[in-house]
C-alpha cells in the first residue's frame, strides 16, 4: 500500500447497493497520483453503470497524458459524458443514469495539483490544520451554502440537498459550454493533504469534525476508515467514498556547496611563456580594417537607449507608487474613508472562519475606494454575491487590495475592480481568482517576491495559469436527483 494516497468506499447503512467508485493510484509513467471520486446517479443500478463507465474512460485517457493535464482532464470528462450518454440511448432501462465526479492529479515533483469537477462530490485541501473547500457544489443547495445564504448545518438537512444541475451523462452541453467543467490548479506543498469525497460523507459529517479526523499522525488508511465510520455513526444515509492524497516530501533545506578550484602555479619563466616574434617589415604589417561609421545606426541606437531608460524610470515609479512598505501605515494624503469602505475593511478584519460572503444587499456598488483594503487572514475565501464593484477614487492612486505576506492562500470569487492601475498587491503568497474582472487596469495583479536578505536563492517561481472569458456564459440547468 502506498504511503501517500489511499481510497475506500462503503455502502452505508441505508442503501442496498453502492453506486460510488473511486481512483487512487499512480499514473502509468509513475509521475502523478491520480485521485477521483465518482458518485452514480439514476438508481436501479444505473448509477453503478455510469460510475464504472466514467472511471474506465478517465483511466484510459489520463493514462496517455503527455503532461498537459487540465486539457487532458477536461477531455477525459467529455469522453466519459459521451460514453454514458451513448449507453443511455441504447439501454432504456438506464435512461436516467449519470454520475458526478471530482478528479485531482497531484504532481509531487513540482508541488502542484490540478483538478476537474462536475456535480456535488468535493475536493478539500488541508494545510497547516486548516481545511479549505476547493470545488463548488453544482446544486441549488450547494450554491446557497457557498454563497452564505445557508449554514453548513442547514444545508446538510435541506430536503433538496441531493438535487444537482450538472453531471456527466446529463446532456451534450458539456461539449459547447466551457464553464460546465470546473477546473483549477494550485500549489501542493510538502505536508499538504487532498481530501476527495462523495456527499455521503459531507451530508453526515460537518467540516469541523472532518478536520479533526484528518489531522494527526494516523495513517491515511486509518483516517479514511475514521471518516467513513463517522458518516455511518451519524446515519450512513448514502454511499460513502473517501480518497486521501498526501504530499509527504520533506522540505528542501540544503543548498548546493560550491568548491573553489585551485589551479597549479606555472613553473615556466616569463620569458618562456612569451612567444618569440621575428621582425616583420613595416610595410607587411596589416592595418586593422576600421568599421564604417553610420550616423543612422548611431541615431537609432541612441533612440532605443532613451526608450529603455524612460521605460525603466516609468516602471520604477509605478512600483514605488503601488508597493506599500508598511501595510499598517495610514496615508494622510487621502480623504477620510467612506462608510462602505469602513464596512468592507471591518468585514475582512472580522471574518469568521475561512469564508466571507460580500452581498450587494449590504454593499452598494460601486464601493468607492479611497485607501488600501488589507487582507490579513491566514486562509480566506471571499465570495461576492450579486454585483460587487470596487471603484478607485480619482484622488487615490494605490491598489484596491493588499494581501499580507502572512496570508497563506486567498481566493477571490466574482469581484469586480474598476479604474485601478494595479488592483491587487501581494507579497510571497498564494492568490486564486475565480470570475474576477478588471477594468482599466495596467497591471491587475502584482506579486512581489522577497527572499529574506539571502545572497543565494534556490527557488522555482511557477507560471500562473489563467482562464479568461470575454463574456459571461449561461446554460440551461438540467435538474437531477440522486
């Protein structure tokens, strides 16, 4: 059994059959850990068929991945959708079948994980004892919970909690709607853990209890068994599936030691080292060819140098303008903050837990920003509900939001920034943007990296992966019940 991944499924206490399945294994090239939880929909064993078809297609396609993981994961989901949809057409007994799935691929070599998700199975990230929900539930009740309109306890007891509006096998919308499959990528640091699970766990066990069960020094197998047991003790109303993946690498602390090479001293005298040059007549000495001067070339080089100098000065001035040296300092040149600003800063300062919902019923857009808004929470998911626009005051020239270096990860969902040359400023921390728009920004996000005064740095700065949409895309919801 592998030490850094484990999966298990259980029928539960109520159902007679298990429509869940899972993947927990290494990829064929041993480079990645494949983790997936699949929950069948449809009853009469149709859910089992759909889940098995999806598992087969995902393994078949990801086994051929060349490293372009997110497109390959999307393609695997599309193939699974097509396979289930085709099976439904020839077998009328299973015409209601479908499945929901959450797939994660962990790249331990590069400390990254990638995910694709459809439905109400879930992906969590455990870091430093804090459990963060990564995926959104594609259901009405899930939306209410994610947006803050329902508490977790109320959502767990809601009569419509099992009604979903996205699944593999529902329709062919997945081929044309780029938003149908939720995807993402995030750092997966040494010590981090991924939890993938079906709603048979999260409908029975709340987040606090899950966090307690997955922290500690137990093995992944023991933690998985404890989660399933807790769900069964609380009723076991549905099939329960859990997959855990751990980045058990030790942090890289040792640097490369460079040894100075010493060359042997030459014992040859100076006279012996100098070549003997015979006398050459003056008329046989070749005069080096002088390059032709070009006034046009000189002028062109001069103009280029001036342009580079001007660009460097401008970039330096922009950096000085938007890089606060003390995030607690108060700018005396800016006007007093308005009520909406004060309310917004208080909301960030007093956020309970790791989720903050900003509702347009409280914040009237646009919120005029006259000074920097600071985020200092360790891990915070900020979700805008409705139309939340942060608008720069004409007298203010700094960023809208500065994220403290002490923050580990911040997720901003559905916020809008208008008029800020730089909207978000962060320092050596992780930022996730979802459905976030920037209007009139020169450099929307600046991430400043500092290395604590070290003269030698061994580090890798990853390329940020973004997915931009020019328009908001909508699709018809097709409700299904599990």
